C-alpha cells in the first residue's frame, strides 16, 4: 500500500473534505474537443464535424459549451447558430476528441470545486495521448478555472471509468481499472483505495462483468451502467438475444447489479436499456460499441446517443423519460461517432457549477 501511504502524506486522502458530484447535479459547462485533420477523424471529417456540431447544439440550451480545437475560427463559423455566451472556443491541438477521459474530473471541496488532473495514457497505451494529457493544464494556463487543477498525474484514471451518485458511491469496472497497462504496479485493493482517496468516495463497487465488442476502453462503466437521480436507480445495458456475443457477460453484469445494495440496505431500482442492433464498421466489418448507456445528463436534460434504429432508439428514450420525468431527453444521431469506438458521453466532460472563472 505504498502508493496510498504517499497519498495520505500529501493530504490527498481527506475524504471528509471532498466529494465527486453526481452528473445530474448543476453543470456550468461541458468540455468538448473538435475533430481535426490530424486526428483519426481525417477520413470522415465532414461527417464527424456534423456530429460534434449536433452534440454541441443539443447541449447549448442547458449549459455553456467549451470546445478545444486548433482552428477556433472554423469552429466558430460552424457553430455560429449557438447563441452568444453559450460557446467558448479554446485553441488547442489534441491527439483526439474524447474529453471524457482526459478532461478534468472535478470534486467538491471545502474550498470550492477542484479539478483533478489525472494521467491519461491512451486507454492503457493503445494510442498516442501526449497532447491530450496536457489539455487540462493548457485550459488552466488560460485562466478558465477558479482553482488550478490538483496534480494527480501519478495515477491513471479516465472519466468514463467512474460513475458517482454524489453520496459516496463510485461505480467502476475491473476490466478497465485493473488493466495492467494503466496502474500495473499496484494491486487491486491499492487501486480501489486510491480511487476512494482521490474522489472522496466512501465505497467503490467494481463490476467484474460486461464489456462491448469494439470498445477500446476495456469496459468503461459509462458504456454499461449509469446511476440516475436520486441515486438509487441504475440504467444498464442489457441483451435479450442469447445468440449475441454480449449475452452472457451482460447477463452476469445484471446479476451483479441486482446484488448491489444502497447504504440503507435496499436493492437498486434497475432499468434495462436495449442493446442496439449490431453496427459494423463499413470499412473492415468489425463490430462497433453502440450503446444507449453513453448518454450525458446536463442540468434538466439527457442528451441521448441514437443509431438510426427507430424502435430501439425510441425504447431507450422512453425508458429514460420515465425514469427521469423532470428531464428532457434530447436524441442525437451518433452513428458516425461510434466509427471511432466512442459515443456521446465519451466526447463530453461536464464541469460542475462554480468550476470556471469565466
């Protein structure tokens, strides 16, 4: 437990002084990064820009949108229909566009909202991430944050790998968090303890099952199971087809979720989201990780990825509308987005209220 002891000595484990807000709490802005010719989007750049534009427009009525990109004049032109004051463009050339995983994870402390800058290593050294890993510090250098991000670069943690109820629970997955190419020098208990200490969690539940074909993240929780208000509801990716390659693992994951208990000892209310019909890459035919669980909650809206599958798209929207009647469900076609193995939530990172200085 040497790593955790170093955290204690640095004061990073003061759980009583920090809390990871739930996504449904007040959001000030959402961080995105624009696709550009030097990224993996080059071959389908026009379609990618249209998709990212649709996501930004869906978010803008509910929170400001901060967009990183190398050509902010072009971004401004393409998003000129977003009302004044709702769009902030930041010049930056990143490796890719998945701000969920390299943007700051923001915790509430006694001194205010504190962004945490964890190390991002391209989902376990799969892809280059040198510029993405500097993005949070670049944003801070421009004076956008009220409090400079805490340096957590000694630990690899991606925003898509953790889900919070805002009341002390962090939900995650073994397949990602225990990946040897992330924090390979640490044991399971040490990793879980580090997550507790960094995020101020009272308990961390790590699921042993569930991962989607084509998912480069090693099974991020935001593709599989999502906490909903008031905190005792979980919407999860199910599979009703025994012939589907996901059937066994998603059924086992559902069993794990059914075994979970709230702090008061009650089972969680579980809502099964349909698994989209299999979507395949048009170039090489491999299966893409389409999932409705990759939605973004932003103030009183749920921005939902859909995949040109009218029946299942509507089923997912209806399930979330029934679960969150005070939220407006806004569908966005993310058929292009999953070509790069991510979806809507992956391309966004919420910044809670009172995080920004602008």
